[in-house]
C-alpha cells in the first residue's frame, strides 16, 4: 500500500525541512552573510521550501487515507509526480558542493531517502492501477457468462408433458411385467393340463388292459366248459 510510503515521506520531509532551517539560521542569520555566502543561503531556502511542501502534500494524502480509507487516484498520482520533481531539483542544487547539503549529514541522507520514496510512491500507485484493471476485467468476464432467462426455464405445460411421459412409460413397464406374469401363468396351466391328460391316458390304458385280461379269462373259461361238455 502507498500509505506506508507517504507516511515515511512525511517523516523524511519533516527532517529535511527542520535540518535545512537549522543550517540556514546558523549560517545565514544576517543579510551580510546571505550576500557573502551566495548561492549557499539561497539553496538553503530551496531545501526549506521543498521539505515544507513535502510535509504538506504527504500530510494531506495520509489524512485522506486515514479518514476516507483512500485518496483519489489521480490526485495521489499528481501529488507523487510533483514531489518527484521537487526532490529532483532539491538533490541537484542542495547536495551540490556549493549547497548546504554537500557535507554528509541529515540533510544529505534524508534528501536522497525522500527522493527514493517518491519512486516507491509511484510504484505503489502503478500496482494499485494494475489491481484495479484486473478487478474490472474479472467483473466484465463474469458479466459475459450466460445468464438464465425465461426462455431457459421450463414451463408448467412442459413439466406436465414430462410427467405424462413418465407415467406412460411406467404404465408400459407395469403392463409388460403383468403380461409376462400372465403368460408365465398360462404356460404353467398348460403344463399342468398336459400332465393331467397324460395321467388320464395311462389310467385308460390300464383299464383297457384289465378289460382285455377279463376277456381272455372269459374266453378261456368258455373253452374249458366246451371241453367238459364233450
């Protein structure tokens, strides 16, 4: 998040402003010294101005992010761009050999740190922009998906036809099952009838055999009687 970088820039700009003010007050207290140490004192004023502007801009962005949750994107980018330009100018003139920031000290180090933080602010803004673009693309892709319409929803008549077809299929299946059951029962009945007819035929043959035996016995008896008579 760019909030961290803006807060750090607020701190470093405050140090730049305070350090340059202290150097200016110590070396440029009178007009004679200002005229004698030109362009040293003028570059001190430049450092004070850039540090003050950095504090104001950073404070505005930090306050907006704390109270509103976010700062307007273009406004934040514009503030970051201006701070980048200001610190480019401040680095060129203040840390020059004739400037108050030429000796290694707080003004020198924090001027460079503030300059690098403006890069980090720009990087964070770019990442926010890419993330926003990804979110927009995802929403567009989600909107392009097929949305159910009334044409895709089955009506009551369609549901009724479907139920009638199911009932008809079920009836046919029950009918075929009952038909198969009745056919099996008829086959069993025919088998039973055939077995009964077979038993009757066997009984009839036995009865015929008994009758033939009786006839043979009678014929034999008649032969015996004839022999007796003779």
